[in-house]
C-alpha cells in the first residue's frame, strides 16, 4: 500500500476535535482532505445539515459534493472490504462506511437526497444567512446573488452623488471630491466603482477611523509618505 510522505500531517488534519489551516500547492489533495474531514463529521452528527463546508467557487463546491456522494455510493455497493492501493483510499472507504451506518440508523437517505449535504460557496452561504434573517439583515425576504455587481455599484454611486444637492453632512465632501477631479462625474464614478470592487481591502480600517478626522488625516498622510518612499526606492 502506497503511503504519502506527509501522511502524519494528513492524518492529523482529519482530527475533527481540532481546527487546522492547511497550506499546500494545487493538486496536492486539499479537496480530498476536506472531503474526508466532512465524512468524519457526518459520522457523528444527528442531521447532515449540521455539517457545513464553504468554498470559493461553485465548481469547487460541486466537485466536493460529487466526490463525497461517489464515495458513499461506491462503499454502499461493496459487499466486502476491498484491497486498497493507497492509505487514502482505505481511509475514505472506512469513513464512508461509518456515514452509511449513521445514514441507515437515522434515515437520512443521503444518496437519494444529496441536497442535504451543505457544501456552499461563500456567496450562497451569505445569501442563506440573510434570507433566514430578513429583518436583522436589512435586505428583506426577496434577495438574490447577482453575477453583474457593476449595475449595483453604479446605482449606489449615482445615489451617493445625488446627495450633493441636499443639506447633509456628507454633501460638502462630495463637492470637494468633484472639484478635485474637475467636476468630471464620469471619472469620479469610475474611480468609486474600482473602490467598491476592492472594499474588502479598506472598509474595515475606514469604519475604525469613522468620526475621527485627526486619525483619518494622520493615516492618509502616512499612506502618502509610504507611496512616495516606495516610488523613490523603485526609481533608484
């Protein structure tokens, strides 16, 4: 039986009593490891919905779900324990057998009800949370994920720039922004869209600085100095 060099680390990562961050190159078996961990968790829960795996893409979510279901289906059809080519195959088979035993005991019927496996993208998980909490989330009940966020960015920016003509605390700031860019609304809109696309990089520090003009000024000054020093260093 073939045993990989990093077998101890792989075995440790399957320990569901602890949490781990796994770093490895593409194609090294991270999805397989996560699938195994998912199977181990299914074997001890009361409902399959209690186990949640979150991925970045739909492709990764579908791949993981198919891998788990194929493993369960293969194990269910085997009458006797087969010979395994690798240690990983054996671990996968034994984990699947435990899940099938729990499935039969509690009547999950996973192979006929695969949607009970909660393997979701970050977007779909956030949608699920917001849908379950329509009032608290502030989005209401009728929400969906958009594949074209630029339309919403533009709508938000148009609404923001329209505040210029209203007597609000933010109105003078909008006026100064437009003045700085020669009242070129199209350019302002384009720059703001790029900011919104990268809001995960700046929204947290901005919220932390909200309402503290001196701190904001000092932070901006620090950032400008860093940029100048970086450009000077690159020019040498």
